[in-house]
C-alpha cells in the first residue's frame, strides 16, 4: 500500500456514505424482518464480498471502462433493476404461501444461500460501487495512482465499515421477525418487502435516467 493513502479520511468518507439511506440499507432491513437474522447475516456476507470484488475490479480498470463506455454502465444498472424486480415478484407471490414464518429444513438452507448470492449480485450490479473508487478514492491518494494494492486495502476498509453498519441494521430488523410470526402479519410484511425491492429497482433505473 502506498504511504500517501489517507486511510482515516477515506474511512470517514465511507462511514458518511454508508450512513446515507440506500439500496443496501432498505433491502437488508426488510430481509431480516421477514426472513430472520440468519438470512440477514448471510446477505451481509454477500454484500461484503461484492464490495471487496468491486475494489479489485475498479483497480483493474473496470470503473474507468464504465465511465468511458456508457452502454456498459447502463447495462449494469438495468441488470440490477431486473434482478430486484424478479425477487420482488417472487416475494409477493410467496406472501400467500406457507404458514407464517415457519419454514421447512430445505427452505432454512435455501433462503440464507439465496440471500448471500443476492447481496453479492446487488453490489456487483451497482455501477455506483465501481464509480466510487474513481470519484472518491483518488481524493485520498494525494496524487498517487490507484494501484491494485491500494484498491485492496481501501476495499477492505470500505467492506469492514459497511459490514459493521449492515450487521446493526440486520439485528435491528430481526427484532421484528418474532412479531411477524402471525401469518397475517407475515403476508403483509412480505408484500411490503416486495415493494422495498421494487423501490431498489427504481433507484437503479433512476440513476440511469439521471
């Protein structure tokens, strides 16, 4: 890592950004409330992996490529939106099935795995995560070029800070999980979560239109 990197300043910038409401916050809170803490923690791990991969890909030039080729940027945004719409539809349809939050053993294994993959994909398909390393990271390099080593360190710092905040969100959201054991509450909670995912999809689309 370059000695010129201002890790403290970068960490503070990441903290401010992570505390700003966004797709990850809304999705993780809703997931923990409707599916439970285990699914939420799996999603947090997926998000962290996505953030780490973002840093590596940014250092390898993907972020710059996305800026140079708007079509690729647009493709990522719409792919992310399509994924969230699909998940929203699945969640809405599933709100009428089952008996509350009780799940089978297969579902107990499937939901966390699906949550992990969704968390990773949600960040890998979010162009803002890549552009972050082009727009924000250079401000803390004191004129140095973003090397792979620097990107890895910054990605780890970003992922750690984000993970701490996301764990807090999941724990808070999971507190509502028990209250949702009533099938009627579960039904409307899942539908509300579906709407949250549609809002996340809309944020991807609006970023493109903007």
